[in-house]
């Protein structure tokens, strides 16, 4: 689902709510439910009954969330200022996340077997990358301290800013073929290199908060060598094809 980052303006609120509605209409109620719905593409196999019941639960989730949105966005209660939008969405986010967490518990503990649930969670965490550290189950597994959890929440905001540059660079990779910049470099090739570096930087802002032993444990759990990750090479800002926006707070 959307809504991971905090809302700061009325325009941002309107865009985010439209994305929420679109997701509820066409998608699943959470990434975990989406993964289970697409179980045929995974090594985890479900029985026909399990697939049918999980699908019904997901549809019920979306119906309830859509009804809540409709009721709480009534003209009289809809936010009319940036501050109201931030407060409204923060309250909605907490309610939505609490509801989905309980529904996911029903899915993982009541519909799936313990082996199936663990397998789906590992696939989910692997797909989420650094954002998986927001999952309380993974945080407990890695024994993240309260200080680390706070640092990770702040790092997500920094990562989001860098990921905006990754998106721009991804577009240049697609559209820059055959074009040259003012230094005679192939735009697509340079954008591809900068995208790789920016993505590594974005992810390292989160991975760096883990201790070496936590990264080793995560590597064993996910089957990906996170333990060997190192800080990305420092890139000179000179001649960057897309100027990097500052990610420093304030």
C-alpha cells in the first residue's frame, strides 16, 4: 500500500488518497496479501481452499478500507489545510496499518501453515529490500534496538529523497539512447551508471544502521549477501547528469 511517507500538504494528501483508492480498487490490501495471491510464481504452494479463503479475506479488507475512506472523507470532515491533511492522514495511516497487521496475522497464523508463512515472509522481506526493516517481525528477529528503529525511520526519509533521483535517472536510461550531453557522453550510459550509484547510496543509508552481526544474520535469513555490503564509492558532483538534491534535514 501507499502512504509510507508522511503527508505535509493538502495537494500531497489529495494525490496520496487517489493512490489509495486506486490500490484498493485494483490491487491487494497489502504487499503480503499480493504475494500470497501470486503464489503460483513462488516456490510456496497453496491448497485451493487456502487460496480461496485468503482471497476472500483480502477482498473483505479492501471493502472495509474503502468504506472507511468514503465515510471519513465526507465533505464536512475532509481536511481543508496542510495541517489538517497531515493530521488526517497520520490518523488514517495508523488505523489502516493496525487493521492490516491484524488481518495479516489471520492470514499467516490461521490460513497458512507455519512453514508457508515463514517462506512468504522471507520472500516478502527480500522483495522489500531495506524497507523490510520497518516490519516489526523482522526488527524483532534482528533484535534492533529502539535507537536503531528511530534511526531507520529517519533513514527512510533520506532514502526516499535519493530514490526520487533514481526515478529520474531511470527515465534518462530509457530516453537517452543516442543522445549526448554537453561533455559528449552518452546520456543513457551515464544515467545508468549514476542510477546504480544512487540506488546503492539510497540503500546504504538504511543498511549502514545495522551492526555487522545483524547484517550477517539478515544475509542468512534472506539468502542474499547483505553482510558484505560496503559504503558506495563517493561520487564527485562535477558533470553529474542529474544534480543531486540535498538530503540533509532542515
